[in-house]
C-alpha cells in the first residue's frame, strides 16, 4: 500500500521507511530538508513538510497510513514547541482531508497537559489532536533512542573520549529506559498494520540509572572515567560552555528537569528487544568518534 513518513531522510523516519520498503510498500516522505542525501536511491518520493494544509493534503493523497516522527527538541528562533504543536494539528487535519485511514504517531513517555515542561505538555497536545481525528491511530511513546545517528549516547561517548572525567547532573540516580531506533521502527510498522486504536510505551529491555549508563558507555568504548557529581545548574552551565565550543545545544534546562523527574521510564513491559550493551559492543570503534550536532541536523 501507499504509505507516508515524515522525516524519512533523517533519523527515526529513515528506519521506519526502510522497514516499509522491505515489506513491499510504496513510501513517500514529507521532509523539511529536501537537500539531504536520499538513502533510498530514489525509491522514496519527497514532498515538502511546509505545514500548509492544502499542500500537505495534496502530497498525502492516496496514502493509507501516515507515520509521523515530526517534533523539535528545543525552541530556536520562530521554530518553537508551541509552533510544533500547531504544525502537528495542521498535519493531522491535512491527513484527514487526504483520506488517510490510520496515523502512527511518535510521542514521548509520560506526556501530560499539566507538565511544566513544554516538551511533555506539547506531546500531550499532539496526542490529543491525533486521538480526536477521524483516523484510526497508534501512538508510540519512546524514551531515549540509540542508534548509529543518535545524539545522546554518541555525545556521551564523545565526552568520555575527550575529558578526564564526566560531569554528572546531580546524583545520577535518576533512571531511563533507552530503546534501539530500529526496534521503535519495527513497533511503528507493526502498529501501522493493526486495525484497533492503541497507545504503547516503547522502551527497551534495559533500565539504567544515569550513572550506570555513563559507566556502561565508558567501559564499552575503552574510556571509563570517574564521575564528578555536580549541582544541576552547575552541570548545565558546563554543558552550555561546551555548547559554545561545538556550536550546538548540548543540554537544555528543560532536559535537565525531565531527566531528574524520572519521565524517561515506563511502567509497561519493554517492547524493544535490543540491549544497549550489545549495540555498544558492535559499534564501539565508531560511537563518539565525532560530535553529533542537533543544530546541524535540524537547522
């Protein structure tokens, strides 16, 4: 069938599109970066993700399932999280107008309208837009993703390769459950083939404290470092200093608060199967060799 994926030339969307192609589906993508290299050799036709409802509806015409990975990590200029909520609402309305019968939407664990963090409240608003639509839906709620193109794990490894210690945020005992990006893609395609509406947490089999995560990455790449526990705002200031050096946003205050609030764990059973230790062992020579820039990827 004809399917649509937002961001198939980027990260999560690329893995979803690859699995759809492997199953014999036709795939189009809505992308804000048409200049990026096409990893699919012309098999995925690209349309602009410009958030004009009528234009999006024309692009989505004939698609049966829309896989949506669109969001922004932090505000920059006019590209804000409230704007991303409005853009998502436009995308949902366009999909309805185009006759899309089902939407698979990537959200986040523990979204809440009441959250003081715009990332989590915005994700809750997006979920509501999907649920209120006339389309069938599946909502996936992942935590931190890891994979060849990821930001967090790669840049932890980058820091461990270059600094004599790791400056930790607070006591490092807050937890997270990372999921391999291709495991998330497999869940997305599975959910797209279903008929019933569903909401799944999408987490991997590992549950780490952040200290445990740092030690695992350091041991895997051969650069174990002592962990220096810093007051959260001092750790954030250090991250901002590194941000100036790498010309990126390494960490935001909102991300500090989200991590320490325990929002990146789930009470549901793990649906991902790939263990981070196994992935790190297979990629130990490459992970963290180069800094992964969020600004270069999305701006």
